């Protein structure tokens, strides 16, 4: 567990921020946080995913608490990369309650992710951002030392047929490959 005073050039919080590992008792709150991003999650699915993540060293799920209330979520996954010759950490989720944004919670969670990635010896930390959230996420990430990766992600959505669709930004037709 790590206690972090809010810092940076954000408004100061008066309460102390604590970052701790998520637990199964956090599932209802985690599901609520994920719904804030538009994901149609069910608590049972979050519980099942967490159970598997807790068993695998390649995953880390932590929450940010202020005065005993969970106000943020960070989920990090690590995967091997042949092209980079090492492990890559991927920021799967970084969510802060709207009323707590701008108070250093997201920055503290991201700094925690950077420290964890360095501690685990990864060669890169990536933060994929959906088009729908890019307007908010991009300036935040750029201000904290991230740079654009120059990459576009494509999905094979056949696998999503069994699951509710994840929200996406409205977009025109995909250009053909040359």
C-alpha cells in the first residue's frame, strides 16, 4: 500500500490518497468505474476476470482511495514482445471518478504504473486510448511524459459476438490497404 500526497500542477486534495491492490470486495465499485467509460460490464464478469488476474503475475489491478472511498482504478497487463526483445506493460484501464478528476488521482495512478513497469523490468509502457476518450486522455498522457505511438489498432470483432459491444467513436469508412 502506498500513500501519496497529491502533487503536480493540479488542484490539491485535502485528504490523503492511498493506492492499494484491488480485492474481490471492490467488484461493485470497479464495475461502476468501468461503466463510466461506457463499458457494459456485469459484476460477475468483473469478478471472474479479477480472479484470473490475481493468479497471474503479468497483471496488476490497484485502486486509489481517498478517505476510505475508492475513487480510481488502474489495471496493468504485461506481455512479451518479440520485436522489442522484452516485456511490454499495457495500461488496460485508468479511470477516475469525474468529481475527483483534476485532483491528482489519475496522475498518482499513472506514476504508480510507471514505477511498477520499471520495477518489473519492462522495455515499454503503452497506454492505448479509444478514439472516444482521446480528447481527455491525450493531453493528460502527453503532460505526463507519454508520446504518440504512431499505431492504429484493428479488431476482429467475431470474438465479441458473445459479449456486449464496447462503445466506439463514430467514424467514417476504413481506408483500403495499398
